């Protein structure tokens, strides 16, 4: 675990030396409930992301306990029973935006494919997702929406609530990345 943290620190530091765009206030949210039940959703407004505009490399880090639920009991169950956030405090993504070119961006959104490794609960999974990028006054806007299976990250759903919690979790992320000099 120490080595993984060191890897991400070195990776993020390497991105800092290149032309980069970053945020520490990105929004990552998820919905994980079946439609017939009270909606299980949460928002994390302190997600960190760094994009190396010369290579398309991107890294994202967020703390699990920073997800905010409307119902405090859901937040407690999420952190203690499902995500074990004291043992696995963060989720990360490191990858590459395919065929990324800063010159191709405008105020209109352009879709790209992103390939990378998503790590949740210490389990790494290769994923490929679509993202939309555009130029904004402050820098770049990055948006994505994708699904992950709870079982891919060893998230156990008890039988008692199995029909209320979706096996497939919908994740939405929106980051306004500011150019760092």
C-alpha cells in the first residue's frame, strides 16, 4: 500500500513538471440504488485531478469518506460496511486520454476515449470510458459518466438489502481544470 501511494505521488509530481491542468475541487457523484427504493446517491466535491496536456495522461484521487449523502445513516453504512474507508481511504484513477490534442479543443465538447486503471478498495481494474472535454475561461472542462460493478471491487451487498442496492453503480464526474504554470 505504501508503494502504491508513493507511485501515485511520484506520478502526480511528474505531471506537475509538464504543461498541466488541475483541480482540487472536482465533483464526483454516484447513484447506487434500484429505482423502487429510496435513492442511494452521494457527492464528493473535493476530488483532485491532474491532466498532462502534452501526453493526455490523467490522474484522479478522491477520499472515500468525503462522499456526502443526504441521509447520514447511509453515509455511515457506506463508509463502514461497504467501502471500509478506514482501511481503504481513497480511490484513484490513472490513465491516458486517447488521441488527446489541446489544439483540437474548443468551447464545444469533444468526446474522447480514456483507458486506465481504476482502484477502489485496493482492487485495480482496467477500464475504458468516454469523456467530454471543452475549453472554458479558466482552462478545461472534463465530464464523464460510466458504470462499474460493485462485485469488481469486492463490495459485498447483504441479502437483506440486495434488492434495494444496485449491482451496477453509476458514476458521474465533472472537473474544471485550471492551467498550472
